[in-house]
C-alpha cells in the first residue's frame, strides 16, 4: 500500500517540530548552565571581597585580560591622551614626563 497524498509533508512537519523542540531544550539547558556559572563567578568575587580585594578592580582586570593586547594598548593610549588634554595627568610622574616630552 502506498502512502496517501500529504504523507511526506506530515513526516517533514513532524521532523521540523522535533528538531525545533530539541533546539529549544538545548538552549534551555545552556541557559541553566550559564546561570550556574554566573552564580559561581559571583561567589568567587564575594570570596575575594571577604579576603580584602576590591571587586571593582578585579572585574576591570578580568575585562582587560579578555581584550586583545593591541586593542588594550590602543585604548589605554587614547585614555591617556584624553586625560592629558583635560590636564588630569599633570600631577603624576607620568603626566610630568608627558608634559616634558611634549615640550621637546
């Protein structure tokens, strides 16, 4: 006996439905894992704070270490340039050096 009209479309519809459900379930599992990891990271920062470390500074270091070294250097140079333009470096050894270098 041969399948009737629409048999292939029903099978492909069922396959698409099952595939969609599998994708959704995978994403849900990954979201649960992501939440667990975020909780673990929060716990590590809390432990560091308990041990006297500045969490804001730690987060900054983690963010900087994620960046490409060249991109980080370029960003730091730009910040330094802006700070110099605003006169924010004049009272530091780095600022004094920059001022002397700019004067020639």
